[in-house]
C-alpha cells in the first residue's frame, strides 16, 4: 500500500557485517573502541549509500541524494550549495539519566563518526553547517567521542543541539513557536483535542534533515524507528520544554487510550510535517548492537535468528515507510526482541504495531478516514511511502524483489 519514494522507489538497503561487532558481551561496554571495527563500519555505510543511489562513488551518491531531494521539492536539479545547513536527528532516548552510558540501545559513536565523515569528506559540507540534535535529551560525550577525537577543524566545528547546551558548539535546542505541528489528541472519554506542539529551530532553519534512528522495539509503542525518532523533536509550550508526553495517547499498549488499527495516529503528522519529512534527504537506521526496548538499564542482545550473533547492521532508504516496514519484519521475527526477560511475549506486539504504517502509506486516504494536515493550512498529506510485509522470514523478499514494479525493494549487502 502507498507509493514508493526515492531514486529507486521503495528501495531499502541492508548492510550487515558480523566482523564490525567484537564485544564479548561481558567485558566493558559495547560502544567502547575495541568492540567496534571503525574501518568496517565506514565501509558498510559507504556501500549502503552507493547501493541506495546506484552511484559508483560516495561523492556521487551524495550528489544524487541532494539532487533527488531538490528536484522533487521544487528547488531545481541541483546538489548541495555551500552554506546550506544539515541537521541530523539522533535517538538519545536512553540518555535521560546522568552519568556514563550503560549497555543500552544507543546509536554508536563509530557510525555517528562515519556519517560525519561522509558529510564532510564526500558530500562537501563544512562542519559548521552540520548540527547533531536530540532536543529532549542531553547528548553526552560518549556519542561524540569519535568525532571530537578527530582534530581537524571541520570535525571540531560540528554543532550539537540538546536540552542542556553549554558552549558555542553545544547549544541549547530552542523551539520555533511560529512552526507548530497540529495533532488530534484522543481522550479516554472519546473526545478529541486539537493540540499544537512546536519544532526546534535547528529544524525550521535547516535546509536538509537526516533521520538517524536505531533498530529497536519499544515497550509501549512496539517500534521506535524513523517515525518515532521524532518524539524527541516536539516542544510543549504549556510545559515549556521539549517533551512528547502528550503523544503517548497513541501508544498501542498500557495507556488509557491505546491505539488500534484504523484510527488517527499522531506519528503521521509528526513525520509528515513540511519541516520534518519535507526536509529529509536520508533515513538511516543503525543496528550494530540492538536493545529489546528503549530502557536505560536494558542491555543489547544477540539475535537467535542470526546464529546468536549481534545484528551488526545498518539500513537506509529515502522512503521512511519502506524502511520501517523492513525493520518491523526483522524485529518481529527475532525472539530476543519480541519476548520479555520473563519469557512472556512483549504486550506491544499485539497486532496494532504496523497501524501507523498503514495510515502513513495511505495518508491521502487513510483507513481512519481522517484528514492529515500537520500544518493546518488546508493542504493534506500525500502518501509518505510504501508499506508491505515480506513473503517469509527466510527469503525476505518484497514485491519489487519478486519482479513487480510497485512495493518495497530490499537490497541486502551481507558480508561473508
């Protein structure tokens, strides 16, 4: 369902190399330098970008991505121009508590550095035109360790925007109170409340976004991928802080108004806003080490379906619906991610987990029948991408893999 997007519509690239992850599961932390092979991570990301775009070099891949974005957004057939700003939204949800990282599901400093390396050295973006952000969380030095270890000026000039902001290069994320996202919040009594939350200035003032999420289930939403990554992007003017708490009305489990199929879903207007999906040139989902939920104390787990090895992967697409669809299929067939420590099934895997993808794929005529208009300007959303499930968890094929000219195409780059 829906319409595939991208240079190759509906294409999702999955790169996996078990040699990238070396942690023994006991000694130290998974994110420490000896436990991730930096050159392999860099090669994985390079191969992913080239395959996503059909380009023969990394520089050509970025040129293709920028040209595709600008061409499809009325900005001419052109690439990146000097001075244009690129904001990267990372998922730092477990970074709520003070102190050093645990072994929870954080984005890795090594993949983060590899992405910065790509932007600076291959896309030609100056460091002072790059912003890494999660407005609702602190972004700690652990994530930035590889970047700051590179003494070249461009790497030192990268700006971090979080909820604490303490220096010229670690700024406080500020809301743009002129740019709301309109939501329809359901209440337990059946009433609907129209509510505005606000985006950060590092979005509204950016020329491009990169959605850098992690491959991970979520205790009450089922999944936290490219859509839910932006829960950390909204400012509540009444509470005077970046917080998505009101959006928990769309949880699929353990809340007074649990979401079910065929109803309005707040993830759709959030990602579909003109300053979110409307500026995103790349959706990236990291899974070097994956956690079974978003918790701070939850430890990353190996995959039974991969011979008890780490996931050791990265996925990328220009289509957020297609990307989340593939990640959903991968997650929901892995017992170590769908079962709780007590051996019982995760209650969030209750049949409603892909409801937001149905609504997003068919955003112009969704199953709920509602009108998705995140800017409240009378211009409803079009389809945000294409959704389907694979044929089976062994062959992992989608419609385009099977010779059709619609649907998802999964391209696997699996190292021996």
